[in-house]
């Protein structure tokens, strides 16, 4: 299998020029709104569409008309808090583009974040991440998945109430493979069908979830969108070695619906 997944972790630090309140819809929603508005002003319509509204009808993987965005925001630690003026705060952007487009994206994001209201950039740390998707060595029979931010998964075209492993893995596999195909330089070579079939042998031992209800209202259209989902944890058992690295990659990409708003953030651990 020819399989690695690439991520640029961009950690931005800001100094609040006056008090900033991150509302109940979540800090990532607040940041994304400001970023989109400023990106249009600083980088122009074409760059905005490439990063915020990527679409290539009929020519993406499986004929995707609306492509996933090439980044996600990681700011859940700021949810519901107020940063006083003069204090610093930080959040991450995970960028999935590689090569020249990655450099262009970093520059464009930096110019847009420089226009953030009520805050000034105080620093930027960039880490290049490569996740090897080859099966983990040794015998891995149990693992834990933490659903840190509200997560929504679809199985059979419907939202599911619990993250049974075949559904969770299918959404992880499809998202990681699609992002690599669109932005990572070349498609992944993997036994996608076989992975899906073998995932059905993994059992969810326990599941402790809570429902989170959130909404956002678009300043552009006035429409209200749901940002809810479940949080909590699940423990899985089975022959998990070949699935572990995909879940590691999903820690960077998120999984499920509306990941660009910070939803679907997970953490995995061995039990």
C-alpha cells in the first residue's frame, strides 16, 4: 500500500486588542466567519473560492460536485470564553494542501488573519505532519475514540445515533482518501473495499455519548444551520492494527459533517 497523509499544522497566536467573546455557536464558527470575510478582501475571489467554496462538478472523486475544504479549524478550547483585552489566545489551522499551493494558502491565510477584528497576530508556528497509513505493528485489539466536538455521522444515507465502527471507519476512510486525492498530490493506493469489509468485524464494547445542540446564523444569507451532534467516547475491540493509522489521520482531518466549522474532532488512544 502506498499510503501517507500530509498535514500542515498552523498554530496562530493572537493578542486581543479589546475583549473578545466567543459565542455559544463555538469559537471555530466565529473564526471561520471572520476568516472568510477577510480572505475575500485580502486575497480576492479566486483564492476565497479555492479555500472556502471548492467545487469542480463531475470531476472530483466519485463525481463530487462540492469538494471538502482543504483545511479545518481547531479552536474548541476557546468555546464560550471571553478573552480580555491585552491577553493572548491561540488556535490551529490544519491545512491539507501540499507544494506551492500550500505556500500560497499559508500566505493567504496570514494576510486574512492580519485583518481579524479586535486582535493582532503575535506569532505563527508551522509543523509538517506525515501520517503513515501502513498497518500498525504488533497486536492491537482495543482502542478508544474520544469525540471532542459535536460529531454527526451518516450511515446508509441517514444520521446515526451511535458510532458503530463500520460507519465511523467508512467516514474516516472516505474523508482521508478524498482529501489526499484532491490536495495531497496523488490518490492513495489501498484496499478500500477490503478495509470496509473487515471493519464489520470490529465490535463497539461501550459507548458513552451526550447530545450537543448548537446553531449558527449566516450573516450573508440569514439562514440558520445546525452545528450539533454527539460528544463522548466509545471503546472498540477486534483486529485493529490496520485501522489505527487511519484514525490517527482523522485526528487531523476530523470526521463527519461540517468539519470545517470544527465539528467531528476526535482523539484516539490505545486501551
